[in-house]
């Protein structure tokens, strides 16, 4: 993957440097969403340090050089970069496609790792959004996303980001095909959507959990719950970030409310 032309994070990278032992000391807070364990390999530690300060290209380069053992940081860094900083739709799709392939290899090699399955669903979900949810459902991608998220949560029930993603999955399916078809064909449920969002917020109270909760409310209820949706965005917008990813999430929430 060529990262030489990747855009740079424009926020205060120095605020999220976590030098020396500070990264390990802050690890549980930084990874309350994905439950990734502390890596013993120093190269992977450095890749994560680059991720948290917003140097996504360096994180991906270090991870890819390390090989399969660094698939989680490679997939998270490339995914967040594509979500927020890449403007070319073709490049975004290429990043998501590479992430899907990397995750599928990880699922085969490391099937008990919840993040193998979570990042398969993550990149597949983002790819699906890039081609339209309706088209993705017609291609059977929705079932693959749900299967991977269900597996991630089965392996790690406190995986807040997987709960967030599964909450959004239920909401998006119902928004596109309706409650009856969504339930019968895709196993989607508005109640389950809200349950997953609430669980994600309970576990991590992260900006992205509130943002996607707001999105889910609007997808499921439209203008009837617009005030609640806006309140969720406001909650995210008022948070203090712990790393570059959260800074981008918060900036997105604030810009969406402007």
C-alpha cells in the first residue's frame, strides 16, 4: 500500500504523543473501544504510537513491514485515515478493499482474535457505504458484516466498537428495506440497534459511540427523534479527545452541527 501521498493529520499531534511508558499507562483508556491487548513487540508499539498521534501513514507502513502480526493496527490506521482524511473515492475504496483482504487473512490465521472479525466488518461496512447500502445488501455484504460483528462480540463481549457498528448495521438495514423485510431477511431490529448503541456507550463512552447513536436514531426515526439525535452529536462534540482518532471524531461532530 502506497502511503506516500496520504494527507496529514492537521490537529495537535504533540498532544497525543504518549512517549516512553506513557503509551502503556494510557493503553486501557486508548483501547477501551477495541479491547486490543498491549503488544509486546516494540515495532507494533511504535505503530500504535504513530496511530494515536495521527501519523496514520507511518502506522500503516510500520505495521505492513511487521507482517500479519500487526494486522489490527494496519487496519485501524488505514480505516480511520480513509474515513476522515482521504478525499479521493477511488483511493478510499482501495484502502477498504485492502483492509477486507487483510482481515480475511487474519480471520483464517487468527480466528480467535475478535479484532480479526471486527476489522473485517469495519472495512466491509465502509466499502458498502461507498457503493450504497442498498447495493451492498443486494450483493450479500450485509450478512457478512453481521456475521463478523456477531463473532467479534462473541469473542469479546465488551468490544464497544463492534457494538457501535452492529447498532448502526441494524439501523441502516431497517432504514433501507423497512422493519419487516429487515427483520425477516437480515435479522435487523430497531430494539437491537438501540441495545448495541447503549452497550457501546456504557463500555467506552467514546465520541464515535455517541455519533453513531445519533445517526442510528435518525435512520430509525427521522425527524421524530431529531432532537435526541442532535443531543447525541452535541455530547460527542463536547468531549476532550484522548488521541487523533477521537479528535477527528469530535471535529466531525462539531462540523456536522455547524
